[in-house]
């Protein structure tokens, strides 16, 4: 085990270490993160990183392979553009968590603020609580599971991403509609909840996705913009 | 179709000109704005409105072809561990794979590499062809984040955070469905054949304070190795440049309103932003005001066509320029050999600007494999290199005439303005006077 105390050490030192193969396969403790930005950004190898406290912006940005747990709350842009691995937040996450992420699993055990999963490109996101407005805006692919409610304009201009929502959306965004839950969807949701270690009955969720009406520009749809 | 009546006496309305009438008819038919490629077509003040004062009694010129006139520029000296050095102050601007064919991207890489300068990716990510053929490749970080990944980020020689583009400051992008081939679709994680919108704002930061943290994140991920540029469309240039410097940019790229685009609404191209000429002056003012001129390098773009444009941009204080449209023309865009096909598309060589619709006869702005095949990347690359060499020689010619041993020693005092507008915008005295409208300080 390696420990980085961010009260004394620069974030730079931690990140540099996470970009080298020396720590691959090891577990890393980060203490006193003190809300610092860019903690564990660009990790590249299979490591277990436990961050004991709150983090600022872009924690675990562009993560590859590492399993990162924030034992606290996370600021904006958590796990933005993640490629693989997993990121778990025990508390809440601020805006744009999982933005543009291509892969891996993001788990927010508490709530996530606005624009959760914005422009997501293949990541799986499971939120134990509720999410804010404009979440899954222009979401391209991947799956977003919300165990609580969703704010305004959920899934606005969504492409092929799938949304599973247990509670209610304040409103659905343009071109986002409710879709039937088939066995395939129940199965994939069960699997995602399992991976996230969150217990809910998949039958309590509704599925949302793209009506695909805005995929090619048509004059008759201008009112939708 | 020739008219049977004598039309020579008919007076065309300046307000309702033929293109205006045609546009109203088109709008009435289609019910949607016109989307096209290229830059603003309206007349605006440009570098053409400035002239160099060659050396004479009080200045000493350099001997052409004999006395050296340095063109090398180093970019990214502020924070990056590995700044990049280009041997000519002319770089290739970001143009996406998707907007351009893989062959065109390869050709741009080849051409730039041959003369020792950089080329730039675009919306849509980095292709192995362009990485492979570009010795110096700048990787764009755009709102869409199409194809964005840390592996490519670490392969880049510099990173350019795109806040805006001169052709459409405040606007996003659109790649129409007909240009979405399997490969483009895969790189962008979207189904084939659907319109791909590029957002106008970044998804995970909203203002200059956030951007500062974002820039640090990119530096952290790339271990502070490579320079980070920030590109803005020319609007409130003084403030934008200062905020870019505050956000931690190594290099600021300012793209004037006449800058080219692959696909934007005509109304946007023609009516938003300020020209490259005033934007260059505002950007230099902003850097000087912060004491950061030359510390943070300035690249300007938008309508750069000749060595005269390059030399004038440098004389106003830019460190380098960037070219888009001119590089496409150098490769063969709008070449007369495609005249028949341009006619079939309802246009003629010299006017083709439908770069958005994928049927480009030159094989440049297309994803159609058959059309793309027409462009030989080696030949097109050589043309780009030739063109860049010509621009460099022209720039040196002008610099030598002004007595400079380095093109970046050109200065505003080497120039005069031809028009009152250009004089006011560039803050260069009107030729034959010591007058600069709106300026009472010492020149
Ligand atoms: C075909 C084409 C595609 C472009 N794609 C991008 C892009 O992906 N990202 C970007 O920042 N600018 C893009 N631009 C703008 C150029 O980077 C550059 O700002 C502009 O071309 C400069 O003006 P010029 O064309 O007059 O040289 C594109 C321009 C063209 C012509």
C-alpha cells in the first residue's frame, strides 16, 4: 500500500505516480484531499485508489483501468471522459459527473447534480439518489441508472444511450421518450445494480431513450429546438 | 439561358441584389437556413488595407537570398516542458476528419511535416494516418469530445482547447448525415447516417475560472509535457485573450470572422464576429497589457492567403498564423479540372463552398470512398508544402525589404494603412499622414 497525504504532497506527485506502471496492481490511499482539483486524473493502470475525504473538480478525469473510490463528496466533472475502470463516490457528486465518458462504471451512492452523464459515450452510470436538470443531454451511448428522481429535461437530444429511472422525471427533454421494459432491459438493469451494489427491484424502473425524430434535420421539427 | 431582350440597361437593386433574391426564393422553398462551408464573403477590412514601408534612406534593407532572415518560431514556452519549434510561422489549422477525407488529412500532415510546421486535428478525433504523417500534431479539445481519449492526448505534441471559431463564435457544429461513414460514426460513437451535432459549449466547464482548472487537468494528464493552446473566435478579443492567459494558456489562437468552416449557417458566417485585422491588434494589446506579449505566443487565423498576410500579421505582433481554406485550395479544392462536376452541382470552379454535403469532386471535403480516392495524399501533400514554402519566401521578402533579420522583428511602424477603417482597426497611421482615427497617443 502507498499513501499520499495531500496536505503535504502536491496532487502532481500522486498523478505522476498513477501514470507509471510501478504502482500497478497496488492499493493507494489518498488522505487529506481537502477538496483539491484533478485528484487522480489520468490514472492508467489497474490500481485501487481510496480517497479519504472530499475532492474538487475533475477527480478521476479520463480514468483508465483504475478502481477509484471517493469516501466523501466530489466536485464538478467527476470521472469526465473516463475510458475504463470504475469510480465510486460514497457521498454526492456535483455537476457533469461522467461527462463524455467512453467506458467503465461510475457509481454515485448519493445524489448527482445537473448534467449528470452529459454527452456520455459508452460509460455506465448508476446513481443511488436523484439527479439534477439536463442530465444525459446529448447522451450518445452507455447506460444511466437513477434510483431516485431526475430534474428537468432528462435526456434532451439523446442519441442511443439508455436511461433507467426508478422515480419520476420533472420533465423529459426534447426527443426523449419512455420506452417499454423488455426482458433484455430488466436483465441489463439487474446486472448494473448488482455491479453497483445497490439493491432495488428492476421492475420498479422505467426506461427512457431517444424517439430518434431529430436524427436528421427536418424543417417540420424546428419547433422542437 | 440567354435573354431575348436587352438587359444591359436594367438596374440591379443594391438592396435586393441577385444573390439576395435567390436566397429569399431558396428560403421560401426550403424553410430552413442555408448551411455552407468556407468563410465570410462580404467585403471587410483586411490585411490588404495595410502596406509595408520598405527600407530607404533611414532603414537598411537586407540582401534578398543572401542575408539570412529567420523564420523559426517556438510555441509553448510558458509552462510546457516540451515547447514546439516550427521552422515557418505558418501552421495548418484544425479541420476535422469527417469534414475532410482521410486522404486530405494525411496530405495536410505530409505537407506540414515537409516544411517543418505543425498540423491540427479537429472535431472527430485523431486518425492514425494524420498522426503518422505529422511530425508535429496539435490535438484539439472540443465541446463534442468526439473521439477524445487520453492515449491520443498523450500522443499529441500540443493540445488546443477550442472555445470558439471565427466563422461561428458562440456556435456549435454539424456534420450532416451524408458525411457519416462507418469509420466516422465509430470514431464518434454514433450511428451511421445521422446528423452529428457538436455542442457550442463544453460539457464540463462554464467560465474562465472553470477553464483554468480544466487546463490544469489536461496538464496533469499529460504530465505538463506539451503546450496547451486556447482557441477563440474573434469577438471580445481583448478580454478573451486576457482570460485565456489567466486560464493558463501557453499559446492563444485568435480566429477572425472570415475564417473558414466546414459547415455553418450562412447567416452566422456573415454576421457574427470581428475581422482578423482588428482582432490581431486587440489580442496583441491584451498580451502587452498583461506583460505577456511573446511570453504567451499568439497565433492568428482567418483569411490568411499570402506571404503579405503572414508578414502583416507578424508585424502587428502575432507570433505565427494558421491556415485552413488556403490549404484546401492548395490541395486542389475548386480546381478548374473538376469544372464539369462543379457544373453538375450547380456551381463553378472558384465558387464551390458546399463542403458540408460530402460530394466534393476534389475528394477533400468528403467521406465518399470513391471521391476520397481521387486525392493522392503524396501529391496533395507536396502542393501544401510548395504553397507553405511560397508563403514563407514571400514573408521573408517583405521582412528583408524592411531590414529585418527575423520575420518576427517586423513591427507596426513598418506599415501604413490605406483606408480610415483599417487605420482605426489596426491602429496604424493612414498612409501619408500621422493620423489614426480614435487614437491620440504616440504611435
Ligand atoms: C473544412 C474546415 C473544417 C474545419 N474544422 C474545424 C474544427 O474541427 N475545429 C476548429 O477549431 N476549427 C475548424 N475549422 C476552422 C479552422 O481551424 C480555422 O480556424 C479557419 O479555417 C481559419 O480560416 P481560413 O480558412 O480563412 O484560413 C475548419 C475549417 C475548415 C475550412
